[in-house]
């Protein structure tokens, strides 16, 4: 037997440093290469897309969520939270969508939309643990049938951030029982509505929810704890897996055609603050992995691990039939050091010029959508752009935003990406959580005093693209 010579401590340190430097170098080179590729593709897009037409069955839509539009959702955690914020920042009657959905769906039909994403309000369907409200289920059924009668495909989100107050009392997503509670609600909703729904989104933006509600305390329950945040991620992942199983089970029992079940994953481009800094590039890369990909990978592989920080093993792998991407903007990061939290870095303002900003100060960066569609194509699953939109008081900016982002979609599709639809966020102006009603995202303007609706010019531009299936350059 040959005995391996022991490396001296000095040699070991040197080899760790060399490997780390090499790793940083490779990451740096790879990201420079990627950026160059995108810039080139973008520059020649007008020529590349001359003969491009979106497929006939492409889902052209827009989205909303229950608490943001319905009004008077008094039985959930957000409503409770709003009692402690200024009066004009509370959701109140929102867009009164609960009573006006028919009018809004007619407007959507006028615009040629073929898909509409909305969410079910868990606290309406299950106002108390184990007690289901048939009138709420009937109401959602009417909404679904109204959409279908107008040739609009319903895409139903089962949880868009809000949870019933009774679940808050149980500990919310920190409770070990929360995945089972969710699965039970999903089963009821599927039994009542499933026959007419083909696309389900179980959870909206699990990473954003966890970050805002459990790390920075900006949303209910206002926690600031990394440990709790990781536990919530685990509950959400388990909740998805159980819900996926329930939906499939109910459809099989009823003999309905198999539905497609996915999540809406928020994706944010993380760019290095300095394009010369390999360390900043590494921070950007790590954030991309943890925030944009981790959850999706966990559901696909049935497990995920961040060495020494987090690990999860799920009861089942392969529980995504499609990936929903919510894309808005790009953020810049700077590395702070060598511990994990420091490598993840912090936000910074770069020296290089950036694109125009939205009303919330988010940079408009359509190339990012192309980047993500390409990157997520590696999972070999259909991709739905489940949210993409802009808040602005300049409607011309909204038209440009839509055109540019659809250019990104078309470009990626031309290169073979499996995109099945694009859902603009949002159909109507609505309640933007902690930002209140000021940000205007809608294709349709809402006058909150009269509840009058008005189709915006940008919606007409979107309609032109939908009807022709082509981008106009
Ligand atoms: C979110 C949601 C939407 C938002 C939209 C605009 O990301 O918070 O999915 O509810 O309204 O993204 O910020």
C-alpha cells in the first residue's frame, strides 16, 4: 500500500487560494462571454425577427391577484397588517373586482387576450380551518366559466402571498402543518373548479415572499430572521409538492384531462457593480443561483443544498410541468468579503449607464428576459412568462416596454426556447402591496373613486401584436 505524502499546511493554503482564484476567474470569464453573446443577439434582433411569427396557440394574457384587485379581503394576514399602516395605503375595496369581473373580462376579450391569470383567495374559500365556503367556490367557478365563454384560458394561482387569519394563528408557513393545510385547501379548490382549469400555479414568488415577510420584515408577519426564512422556504417547497400530488390525484379520479401545474418564480438579473471585479461577478453569480434557481431546482430534483447553510429533501422530485417566470428588472451587487453573507454582497449603484427607470425606480432592461428564458431552457420544461410589466404614468413608456420585452421573448423562441405564453402584469391598475395604489401597472386604467375603467393606448399596441402575431420594427 502506498502512503500519500501529507501536504504541509502551507501547501494546503496555497492550493485552496489557487483553486478559489481559478474559480473566480472562470466565473468572471463565463459571465463576460454571456454578456457579449446577448449584446450581439440584441443588436441584430430586428433582422433576425423579420420573419418571426408567434405560434397560433401562444397564450397572450395579463394577470392580477386576489388581494390586489378583489377588495374587502378582510379575513387574511394582509388586511390585518394594513390596520397598522396609513389609511390611504390600505387595500379597502381595491378595484372591486369581486363584483366587476364580468366587465373586466369583457375588456380583456376586446383586447384579444387569450389567457388570464388570477388567484384564488384562500381566506374566502376556507374562512375557518377545515370549513369551506361553497358560495366563494361558486363565485370563482362563475369567473372561470365567464373567461372560457370569451375564449380566454384561465390560469389559476392558488396562493399569491396572502394567507387566512386562522393559519396566522397556527404560525403561518412556520407551522409544520402548513403544507398539509395548503394541500387540503388545494384539494377542495381542485374538486370544485378543476374540470375547467388546465393551468395551475401553486405559489407565487416563494423567494420574494420569504425575503419580504421573513427577512426584511416589510410584509406580514414582519419577521427578520434568516433561520425562520429558511424554514418557510422548506414549508413552501413541501406545500407545492403536496399540492401538485393532490391536483393530479383529483384529475385522475374525475377522469379529467391531465392539467399542467407550475409555480411563478421571480427572476432578477444580478449584475456586478464593477465589470472588472471578479469578486463582484462571483456575488452576482451566487445570488442568481440562490434567489433565481434554487427553488425551481429543488422541485425538479426533489432536493437542494447550500453547503453548511441549508438543505432540503422533498417527498417527490419532478413536480413541475412548466416554469412560470416573473421578470421585471436588473439589480447591481458588490461583494463585501469572503463569508457567505459577504460574498452574496449588497446592492450598489454602478458607474456605467443604466436603462430608463420605472415609477418604482426599477431599471428597464429587456435583455434580461432573453437571458432568463435562455437560462431556464436548460430545465427542458415549457416556460410561461407569468408576469412582466411596468408601473409608469407615461403610457408610451409602457408600449415600448411591452414591445421590447416581447422582442426578448421572440428572440429566445427563434433560438428554440419553449415559451408557451406571455402574461403582462397587470390587466388593471391595482393595489401594489406596501406601495399602495400609486404605482400604475395596468393595461386598463382604474379610477379608484368611481371604479371606472379606461383602456390605455399601450393596451391597444399590445392588441395589435396579439392580433398579428408579429412584432413591428
Ligand atoms: C410581486 C407580485 C405582484 C406585483 C408585481 C409588481 O412580485 O409582488 O407577483 O403581486 O404586483 O410583481 O410588483
